[in-house]
C-alpha cells in the first residue's frame, strides 16, 4: 500500500492540474479580448480638460476676490494682522 501512495498522488496531480487550468482558461476567453492598457485606464483618468482648467481657475480667482473684499478692516483701512503667539 505504501508503494502505491506516491503513484496515486502523482496521478491525482496529473489529472487535477489540467482540469483546473482548463476551467480558468474557459472563463478568461469567454469574455472577449482584453483591450489595451491605455484604453482600460481612460475611465480612471481624472485629468481636467483645458476648458475645465480655465473654468476652475476663474472660479477660484473670483472666490478669492470675494473673500478679500469681505475681510474685516480696522480703523486704518487695512485687514487685521494675525496675532503672534508666544
């Protein structure tokens, strides 16, 4: 019986490995060909277009001007300075 154990183990490996690999190969090819990496990554690209960049910069500049205009002013007409911490 001990002499048959290595043969049985090798037979199980020889039979099970191709069966397992054929199952994986079938699931990969049934979905169609895989596209190029750059095509697949386009949906993850978060880069702004030139128009979006210009609109964002304009919006930020407008908000900054509004923020500067609404800053409280002291008696001299300038915005208050931050207090130094000791």
